[in-house]
């Protein structure tokens, strides 16, 4: 199972949002939507400024009927303040 490779990688680098993001996409490809949502949530916790992660997580929360955590609003706030200041992320 391909997810075993990612799980071993996470053991070696537990604070890597990118590994968790890749694992989440792998779970999506094999139909494990809730596991994908949980990995996106953890990746977002590790990298709360990543608005793409926030959107993926929010979508999967909607799909799995689970309420999104506050990381979504933090990512939105970060994006909104960047746009409001003439910067983009």
C-alpha cells in the first residue's frame, strides 16, 4: 500500500506539512476521504498560512459532514490581511 511509504516518512519527519499533504492526496486517490481530511487537517495545523490546504480541508469537511476547525479562519485571515495590504500569498 503506497500510504505505508508516507507513514514511514512521517515517522522520520513528523512536522512536514508537505508529506502529510502528499499522503492526503494518496488517500483521496484510493477513496479514503476521511483519512485524507485528517491528513489535510494535520498539514494545516503545521502550516496554517497555506490557503490551498485550508481549501482542501474545508472541502473534505463538507464532503464528510465534519465541521472544520479554526485553522480555516486563521488561513483566511492571513490571506485577507495580505490582500488588504497589497500583498498576495
